[in-house]
C-alpha cells in the first residue's frame, strides 16, 4: 500500500510518501510545497492545488492522510492554513485516493506511543521507523511522514480489517 501524508500549510506544505506491506514501511519520498511570501492568497492556493495534483499523479497513493488543524493563537494564520488545507483535500479527493484525517494527538500516539510527545521525539521515531540515516528535513516533511506512518498503523488495525473504518470519514 502506498500512503501519502500531508502536513497542511500555506507557506509550506509537507508531504511524505511511504510504502507499507502491513509490517514493513519504506520511504519513497518526502519534501515540501512552498509558496512565496507576499503573494496573493489565490495565487498561493492555485500553486498548492497544482503541486498536490502533480504529487498524486507522480506517486499514485492508495490512501492520503491529512493532519486535522489545531490552532489557538493566531486566527488569521489559521484561516489561511484552512484555505490551503481545503485545496489539498480537494486535490487528494479528485485523485481518487481515499482521504483520511488524523489529529496531532493520534499521530503522536501512533508514531511515538505517547500523545503528548514533542516534535523532536516524533522526528526521531520517524527516522527510526523508516530506517533513515538522518532525520527528515524540513520539519513539515517529517510531520507528513508521521501522518503516513500513523495511517499505515491504523489501516492494519483489527478494526480496519473488519470493516470498522469508512475510507472517506475522519478517523
């Protein structure tokens, strides 16, 4: 199963692609989509949509895992990121791959085993799980890989195997 993880953003969108056979995980690719500062929001959203569409064509994921947004300080930034997340979800949906969503707590629990783990712990576990020589860079790419790992572990759970998870609903 090929899984793409997406860490939504507006200036930087992380993506990570892994292959999973149910037991073993391997890194396919990771990186970021970036949009220039001081560019109109509509132009940034167009770039994000086009790049996400291209990623889906190149990697042909069997599933796409997105991070649910959580923000509590800068509402203006949160709204812009929400716009970016919307076009990312649309591009993923239009690719035909099932779309899944996970909270940061679910991702940390799946990757580290502790829902309150810090970013450094998550990045180190991503490196270990995927047998990488160095931590994935930048952090947005590492977060996206963590989302893909989270989905791989959720997709192979007993609940999933017995039809307990709908492929298009929030997990």
